[in-house]
C-alpha cells in the first residue's frame, strides 16, 4: 500500500480545480473562468492501483492585498510544504509569465519532489510545448513533465500512474470510497459560491463569501439548507438579488440542482444576501472559510 499528499499549485486560472476534478473522476471542488475561485485547501482522494493519492487543491498564488488574499496565498504555500510531492501547473497558453517565475522561486526553496504539468495543452501547437517545458526545467529541474488537457482527458492516465508510483509506502489516509474531505455544509456553500462566480460580473464575485447557516435533515431523506451570501456593499447586494429577485432565484435553482446531483437526494435550498463591509479583513470570517490568518 502507498499513500501520500500531492499539492497542486500554480497561478490563478492555471486549471488546478479542473485537473483535480478530472483526476478524481467527479466534482470535488468548484470551477469557474474567474481567477482565485479556490479559497482554501480541498483534498481529493484518487485511487491508483494500491496507491491512494490525496490531491490538495490549493488557492492560486498571486500578489496579495487583502487579509483574505494573504490567507489564501499562505494556504497554498503551506499545502506545498506539507505535501509529499508538489505538482506545479502552468497554463501552456500563458507560458512563463512573471507570476509563474515567482512560484518557481518559492518552489526552489522546497526540498519536496517536484513534477510539472502543462495544462490546456490541446489549445496550442505541440511544437510550442516542448520549448516551454525545457525553459521551465532549465530554471527548476522537475522529476517528470506532463502535457495534459483536463477537459479532454489527454495525458491524465500517465499523470495518474506517475503520481501513484511516486507515493511513499504507508497506510491509506481515507476509506477507499471517500472522494473528498470537504464537509457537506462547506460543499453547499461552495456550490452556491460557484453560481455567484458564474452569474455575476465586475466586483461582485471576489467580494462575496458564502456560509451555510443551517442544515436540517428531513424524515423523508431530503435536507433543508439555509445559506447566506455576504457582500461588502449595498450595490453588490442589489446586483446579486437582481431585478425582482430574478438573479438570486437563478443562483438558487442552479445550486440546488447541482447539490441534488452530487448528494443524490432532494435538497430544499434557501438563500439570503446580507451586506457586511470588511468581511474579507475579519479573522473570524477567515476561520469560517477554513483559512489560517497569516497576519
């Protein structure tokens, strides 16, 4: 038996959550086209033969400004330090940008084994992939390099096999049929936040946080869930609610449908929107998100 933690790190929008979901074979972390979608570490369990690979989906590493930003970047680096192996994801289309160089500098100080995956590899010609892979390996030598497309499944089998073989010998951390360590209350909040990210624009997505306030199990096997969306300003609250409540109704309907699919039972979902200025600077709010306050 083998088991280990693999920290999946990279710049925002490198495709970390999409890859983690693809390797896990199911949705364990939310995805959106907007950067900084993932806010805290989520562990996904992938079985590869007799190896249990625990993928740690980390927030994107970027230049932080708010207390929330600092906590997210701290979560990413802590995830890399705690893991048995670090898998760096680089968007093949974006190439070697400054944010990637910053991450490479940070990883150079780590003594953990490193692997590299060029993501979205189906979107650029192969003759551009090899020079990029060489350029990255010249800066920081990686144990192995992979070229993958999470959406098409290209290169995933080889990556999964390599991760399984790289895990140290030891007992599994989770039961074989576990998919993630994300509690259902946090899953509900994250699925709602995914719809906020997908259905709103401008400043709203990154100034909103979502918490499950109440979870009631019903006798018929269904669950009644109350979720609150906190925003920083009244204008953001108005955008979220929409004309005659149309947008918040759509967010609720899509989130409920997704939760019913994931939890395989009926869900009664109720959403509230509240204004809470400065929530992203509150230590208590960060702890509720599962983040450590780096100060």
